[in-house]
């Protein structure tokens, strides 16, 4: 797909794509905020290696930490909801792409 085709698609479908972009960015915000909560939880419980790993890699280490440790339930719920919202927005964008193109 060329840049011209992408711009034409975006300009012709702004009414549908803007809410999807907003939804995607909300999911990404939830995911990143959940990783910061997981880092604070790990550092607060003196799990230094987990905390530093989460600070350096974000959700990549934050999600396994929150799934393994029961005291990180809030971080787990934020990250899983963020992943779900991102997935829904990407699937909706792909469906829109297939229906219009």
C-alpha cells in the first residue's frame, strides 16, 4: 500500500477512523499506565529486579509480573483491559478496511 492510498483512505473515512484512533490511544494509555502501576507495586514490595525490569521494558515485563503476583491485581486489570481495547480497535479498523477497500 502506498502513502497516497493510505491518505486517500484516511481522508475518505475520517468519520469512522477518528473514533478508532481515539479508542486505540485510550487502550494504549491504559496499557502503559498499568505497567507503571505494576512497577510501583513491584518496587513497593521490594521486588527490585521486577521493578527495574518493568521500568526498562514497560508492559513486556509488567504483564507477567501482574499475572504472577496476586498483589498486582489493579495493574493486571488495567493492562488486560488496555490490550482488549487495543485489540477491538485494530479488529474494527481491519473490518472497516475490508468493507471499504
